[in-house]
C-alpha cells in the first residue's frame, strides 16, 4: 500500500514493485521460458542507472540472464559472434562497476 499512498514523481517505487513481481513470477512460475528473465532485467537496468548501489546486483542479474538465453542460440555458425559480443558486454559492465 505504500506504493499508492506515497506520491513520488519519478516512479522508482513502482519499478521496485515491478522487479519484485517479475522475480517472483520467474522463480515460482510453473512453466517459465528463458525470455521471462527479461521482464526483470529491463526494469532493473533503469533502476541501476538511477541508483548506483544497485549496479552490482544488475551486473549479476544481467550476466545470469544472458547465459540463460544461450540455449536459444542453436546456430553453431553464429555462436562465436554472440559469445564475443557477450564477452565484450561483460567486460564493459565490470569496467564500469569499478568507477
């Protein structure tokens, strides 16, 4: 009820609630696809950009989300490009986490 009673202008409380609901549906869902983690990753990205304390949590979540999406890549010819771009993404995340 705090979400609806508190009048905030930026909507960060709503993003927190959206992320928690996404986590719960992903963790306790009966039949979850790999793409369902994206419902958590996208709002968490917005929240991590706003609040620097959440950047480390976002990095772990983003890494786990990308790894869970790898089974969707069944083409062996393009997997090397995907792994290379993913490695660059993780490198950029960890370089930015040091700042």
